[in-house]
C-alpha cells in the first residue's frame, strides 16, 4: 500500500475551492474508478473524515444481467471496496435495486418505446444517487457528501450556484442540473477545479489503479457495447420504413429504438451525400432522414424545468443564455421563455445540431448553470393516436 500523507499536511493546490468548508465527516460515492478514488483521496488529504459508499443497482447473482447487456454490479462493488481498502476508509454498499428499476430502468425503456432518446443520468443523479447518499450520510453522521464529478459550486446571496468544471473536456455539470438546493448545499466536488491529466497524475503518484485507462463512453449500468442487447431483450421492436423529408421510401429500419436523432452511421442507405436521422415518427414506426442542415430546429419546448443557480423566474420573463442540447455539446445562444407548469419555450440562434426529444436542453450564463428541461417531441399529425409521454 502506498504511503498517504497525514491529514495534518498541507492539502496543496488541487484542493482549492474546498477552503470555504471546514473539514468534517463526509460520505464519498466510490465507483471503483479513478475519479471517485482521487476525490476521496483529496478530501482525506484535506483532513476530512472520509467514508465510502457504492450503489448496488441490480440484485446480486442474476445471470441474466450479462446476457441482457447490463454491467456486472458485483464487479463494480468489488473495485470500490478495493479502493476503500487502499485509502484505508470504511465502505458501505447502498441497496437501491427497487428504486433504480422504478426511476431509471423503467422510464429508460419507456422513452425508447415512445420514440424518445433518454438521458438516464439526469434522472438517476437526483432520484437515486443523491437520495441514497444523503440518506446514508445522515445514518452515518456525515454532514456532507462528495462525488468525482467535474463540477463546481459557489454560494451567492444564500443560494448555491452550480458551475462548470474547470476542464472543458470533462465538465459534467450538465448531468447535475436536476439537483435541488438541499442536495447542492451538502455536496462537495473535489475535482471541480482540476483537469483530467492532473487527476491521472495524482492517481499514478498514489498508486491508485486505473489511472491510465481510457475514458468509458457507456452508461454505467451497461456493459461496454451492451446497449443493443439491452434494447433487443427488453423492448419489442419491429421493422419499418425509412423515408426522406418528402416521404419517399428509401429503405427499411430494424426498429426505431436503435436510432437517435442526429445519427449518421448505421443507416444502411447508400446516398451520394451524408444523411442523418432527422426525426422519429413512432405513430407510423417511421424513420425520417435527410441532410445535416435539416437537423436545425430553432424553436421547441421543454418540460419538467429545473431552475438551479437562480430562483425560478416569473412567467413572461425573457432569459438570454447559452444552451447545450446534449452532454458537452457546443453551446448555442438562445432565449428561454418560462411558461406555466414547469415548462419553457426556447428560441435558438441558427445551428445544425440535433435536437433529440427526450434529451435535456440545459442553459448557462458563462460558467453558471441556470437551469434545464426535457426536450418535448413534435406533436404527431392531427387525428393520430398518441402514446403517453414518460
């Protein structure tokens, strides 16, 4: 085991941004990966009394999980336990299998069934992860919780503001926009002021395994490349027509669930120029494709809006901001018009990015995350039977 500096040592520049909080007892979400491990190490270095906890999202010993494309939950827990042993901190497993299925998996499948493109991280963070962390923290006498997310917070006039992480290539504030003030007030983000290469360097110096592994691009509950198997085994699919914007038949798709707005590869339609998925029409089981410029959708609505760094503005307010349509996508200047019932209408500057119903539009002012909401689908033609929106 490598020698870890004692809590009395100077925390060094990597701990900048934590000075406003006196060290106390903190519960760290440990995933077994390098980011959460370094987050725990930094807090330990600062003098915090660190405890680790890991979510168990699937029941142990279920052989069907791997066949269905899910990751092995016990492997994650074993890695997290190893990290905690290395750091000499206690570890607890948080059982969340029932709530994870109800609040993440069920809507994940329902979104795909209704032609939407889900982003389960934005539901899981407030509805599962932080709920479990805060509950467990209370049980263990921890005043704060911490994660390895690349995001920052600051307090202004009594309200916690959520900020982008310093590393633009790793900023994860987008996935946290649904966290409320209570959660943010008790959360510490030790990596918010760091770049990924600094985190890797710390992990290498301290003998934390995985410091040189490539970044994972998959959802945490799926095995590498497991999305196709997961959808095939859990959602009924049927082939249907692929058409252009004029309704001309171009081919046949294998199931709408396997495609998302903005997708270019895997369409299987030879054309003289690149074509993209520009719309999914679940009422007709139809995939509409076209040129990249057809992706532009400047005006749309969002629902289930969360206002984060500022109090919800009154109806009729006009908010200018920069809008991200997907995780770490290029910000687009736009105007948000708050509507009633936690809805909002967005008007964006000209762009060619995909606007995928079911994904989140999140708006910023500089580094400050103001709010966000779920992108609504275009309504089907009049008289078309509609499925219920998740």
